């Protein structure tokens, strides 16, 4: 897979914001310390599993909030490798 071009990263970030993504609120809802979690245009320049969890849960909740709550109730926020694997499996 090739590296994303700069405009693709910016478009992803703008699309998330247009959908109502609030970085501070999303990090707090996920139970992450905001100083540890890096959200923004360049959040996926390096592998960032915490940002992946926050963004994925946000997008799934936009698709179907009640199902998202049901599916991720036991594995979000993932605290260890087992929780991370369960989150990705779901």
C-alpha cells in the first residue's frame, strides 16, 4: 500500500470534522488521556492504534449508534492486547 498523499490526509480529517467529530470529546469518551492521544491531519503518519479506536468507533456510531454500543460494550476502550484484538474482530 502506498503512502497517502497530503491532500488525502487533509480530506479524511475534514470529512471527519464535517460528520461532527470533536477530537477532545472523542478522546474523553474513549477514556484516553488527551496528551497521549494525537488526533489531527497527521494522526496516521505513524501507526496509531489509539486514534484508530477513536475514529473507528466514531464512524461505526454514525452508521448505527445502538448497534455500535451493543457490539463494542465489552471491548471499548481496549486496555490490553486481548481487548485490542476483540475490538478489531468486532
